[in-house]
């Protein structure tokens, strides 16, 4: 599947809201000095399919750069396959994961069922950032740790309350924090990101309620494409497909621990 260039452009512009960037031939390199251990604020994006020789050279050069920066990881994102022979020839062996691009079928919007008593609010102050952190801890503390979740939340929170274009939303039900999600819109394309419902509230309709709220915003802003990226090995994609998202492509992530 060939990914729409407008989606790729939206992906890159989204990361630019959090990270400094350097564009070179075939790559865009991102760095976030405020959160150096955030894999998806510090990575190298391969912008187009290239030969194995070129790809190997890029991987080796970027790993050398990361070592000179005294980083303990190097992360690559690319929208093309990587051969086993290339991976086998590298000094460092990567952890490989596959993510799917899923685009929402806008004709299905009227079929989305939202819970009427939920309140979805845009994050615009410190108190609401604390609510985002609560969601993050419910969802990620076990795997990522409280310290990282806290630093990540307040780093990203600086962007949420700015005019950079990434907005975060929190869902409440009877005053209880249910979940959260981000929305970024760029040139008619809307990206849904960091969608999470607290584990004790999953499979009760809250997730669809949150997504419908954000999709409605995107439609009213005349976005012709609304998409998200999700782990192909995860279970969330089944819910996305059920409510009207269709797979339009794949991304390969190569994560090197140095």
C-alpha cells in the first residue's frame, strides 16, 4: 500500500510541534532536548523507498551520531519493508514492530454512538494537564514508570496549552476521569493520537464517544482525511475497524538499543 503523501506530511508536521528537526536527503531527523528518552520525539524518518545499500549507510550513520550524542537508543520509522539480509548485516540488531495507518470512512460518522452523559473538554490549563497525567498513569505506569509518564505528560502539555496546533482532550463521566486523546490538523488532514481509555472503563462505549467528538471537530474544520496509527499486534485496531476505520498502509519501526 502506498501512503498518501499528505498523511506523511501531517505525520512529520505533528512531530515538529514537539521536536527540532533536520531535513537531509532521504531523511528527517528529530530531536527533543526536553525529553531525550522519548522514542517518538527523537527518531529518524526515512522519507521514501531507497536501496538496501543506501538504507544500511543511513542506519549506520545515524547510529554513529546517536552514540556521539551519548544516547542509548536509535529509532527509525519507514514506510517500506526491510530485508532480513540487511538486518543480519548490521552490528546492532533492532527490535522490529509494525504499525498500521487507518483512515476513517467519514460516511460512517452518523453510525457512531456516543454516550450522552459524557463531557469531553479541551485541555487548556494546569489542572487539566494533571487529569491527562492521571490517564497516562492508569494506562502506562506499569510498563513505563511514573517518572517517565510524568515528564512526558508535562513536556507534551507545554504544546497542548500553546498555539502549536496539537490539542488534547479529556473525557469525564459524572466527574470521573475516563480517558484522553490528542488531535492535530494540518492542510485538511487530521491525525488522532495518544488515544486511551482507563482500563477499568474500557468496552463500555467511552472510547467511541471520545473518537466521535474528535472526528466531529475534524469534519467541521473541513478535514478530508482523518487517520490514526496503531500497533498491528495490538487489539485496539479491532475497535477502530469496527467503528469505521480502514487500513491504508503500514509503517515499520526499527528500534536499536545501543
